[in-house]
């Protein structure tokens, strides 16, 4: 472990340092060897086949490592192995949206209807990818769609289910008054994607999200990251494992879906995480807006959807939706996090703003998720990240 050195300071200055609130105190980051050993313990306990870990300290990438294997053949997982970003794509999207806000092309609280030339229900399916967006014709008899704003999309408060196709009748519905409560919805972010890609060109919209995000990826040196599978991409790609230990092939997504189509590497995404926590690429106002408490989260867990509120005295008072992230306050101050999950993928990003420290974990084995809370605490100390709300008793399960 690295040792903490206190500089020689006048007595008055030392008194000031040690009288600071605990919210600014962070533990020393463990040594590389210690992190390696802890990851090994967690992989053994969870039976996970592969994990990749990055640590950001003071807004800079401090540590990047990959462990285990990337496929059933036993090829090693490397820091440049392409992995599935899952719902961490949502945070990349929110960051990109805030750049459009900085450019004056979008306003967070202007209804999406004002960004479109025609009423939303009049738009038909995408001619190339018919399932790229929701069936907006289903909203023709529900005028509440006219009140949905970009902020509601980014705070999961549109009233949509996670996706239209999981509805019993496979139609798009609004389940509550938009903007009034949190309920996780990739569909809401897809609506905002639609508005950006099909919005008024005179306003500066009509932009491809694959192209917009590539500008950031290029700027940050994220050479192996994209929102679709690139034809001819080299074979250094991670397959996955489900909670029964069965291998699953890497899905080669062909359409940009901002709810979760990103392919990335731990080396690449650590650069984005460092930019996000330090505010690189955004105005100070937009950087602060992303991680500001926007909408109080009152449900016991993130899933299942549309849960009743906890009794007021049981609600976590600091748990809020940010923009593309969830924010909280803990022993080290204000923080934010985002997870990513499918049947054979488990990802997490946890950041503390005051110290600009983050832990980023990508795993091609969903079982590793059961060790995330332990590993984040080992590296960062007690942050207060709300993993109980995130996973409930489902961590590591497909």
C-alpha cells in the first residue's frame, strides 16, 4: 500500500486540514499488487472468467489492467480487448447531449416536440433499421408526449417502460405524468436520440449520433470504441458468460442505439471516465448539470420497473437521477455512478467529484457483478455508492 505523507505545515494550517469535513477525506489508493490480488480473490469467489479494471485519480487515468480470459478458447483478456459497453453507453450519450446544449442546439427543458418539424406520432419506422426507434404512432391518442423534454429523457422520467417491446402488447405507452418520477427507461433516451437525428436542421439538429460520439472518441484517443460493430474489426473481442457459466458470443450490433450499443475497451473507456469526472469537453455549467441532483429516486430498487415508493422515512434522501448517471452523497462527498448489465455482461463506473477519483469495471462475465461493491470499496474506501438500490439481490444474475 502507498503511505500517506503529511507535509510540514504551520500549526494553524494543520488544524485547518484536520478540521475539514469528512466529505473531503479519501483513502490512499491501494498499490497495483494489492488491487491485482483483490481482483483475483473476487474472480475466484464469483467464478468470473474475465474482468478489466481502471482507476482514475485527480481526473487522470492512474491504473488499467485486465484479468482472465476473453473467450472459451482461453485467449487472454487484454486492456485493448473490445468489450460490450452496455448501459454505460447512456452516460456517453448524456455527455454528448450536453455538448449540444453548450452549442445552443438543444435546451434541456424545451419539449422535444419543438425540436421536430412534424408531430412525433406521424413519423414511421426507420427505413434501414425498422426497430431502431419506438413505434411513435402508438402515442397518437396520448397528448402527454408533447410535454416530454430532453431532461426527462436523461433522468428516466418520460413514463415509458424500459423498451416498448417488453410491454405485454408490444406498444409504446406512457405510464405516468412525464417528469414526475424515476423509472429506468432506455426508451426515453432513444426518443432523445430520435429528436437529435431527425430534428430541425435549421436548429443545428439532424445529426448522426454515431458521428457525434466518434468526434469525442477521436479527441480522447479512444481508437477502439464505437456505437456499432465495425466491419473488419480485428478478432481481439470478448465473448461473455452468463450466470450458469455458459459462454455467449459477442453481439455485433449494427445500429446506433444510445441506450446500449457501444463497443469499447477498458483502456479507451477509462479515458472517457477521466474526461467526465474532470469536466473535460464540457462547459463548467454543463459538467455540473450532469451530476447535479435532478429528480429524487424513491423506489426501493432500480428494478423491477414501476415499483411503489418507499415510505418517506425509508427513502434515501441523497439518491437522485442526474443526467445519464445516478448521483448520491457519501462519506467522501458528492458522487455519481452508472452500471451496465445484460445476461453475460457486468459493468460499473463510480466517481467521487471532490477527489476526481473513479473506479471503472468492465466484465465479460455477469457473475463478477456480485463482487463490484467489495472491489470499489477496496479501491476507493467507503463512498456510499447505492449498490443495494442498483442490484437488490440480483447482482451477478443473468
